[in-house]
C-alpha cells in the first residue's frame, strides 16, 4: 500500500533517529558502552578473525574495538543528519566517515599515550 508523503516523513525520521541511538550506543561518547557493548564486540571479532584468518587475538581485539567505535560515530552522525536533513549526499557521507575515523585515531593515540589503551 502506498502511503501519502506526509505520513512517510515521520516514519523515516524515526528510522534515522533509531540509527542515531544505535550509533550513540556504539560510539565512545557513551561512558558505559565499553563494558556492555564494545568489548564484547571486540572479543567476538578477535575470536572470529583468529578462527578464520589466524590473526593474533590482541590485534583482532583492537580491530574490533576500533571498528565498533568508528561505526558508532558514523551511525550517530548519519542518524542525526538524516533526522534533520531532507537528503544526504555521498560527499557528506564520505566526510562523516573521514571525520569519524580521524576522531577515533586521535582518541586512540591520546589514550595510548596515557597508557589507557
């Protein structure tokens, strides 16, 4: 059934908002996410990479941890942008990905320098 455009808009915004919530949960912006979300994802990634490709578990853990944080920041930015914007172009998506990766890299360098990572 085809819905009128005025009824489609709120449901689209809800989907974008849910995407932003998932991104927030994965992102390093929530103080509790490591224990309950990112570390279990990193452990699962380490096990999977070790089992399938023979990657060292510590390296796999680091890859999973960083990837979940980058993905979280990306989904958060994408969800917020999609909620407020009418349309998101590829250039904006690429810009958000680069910014998320740079932010996570800087955060990892700082945390590594402080001995926390």
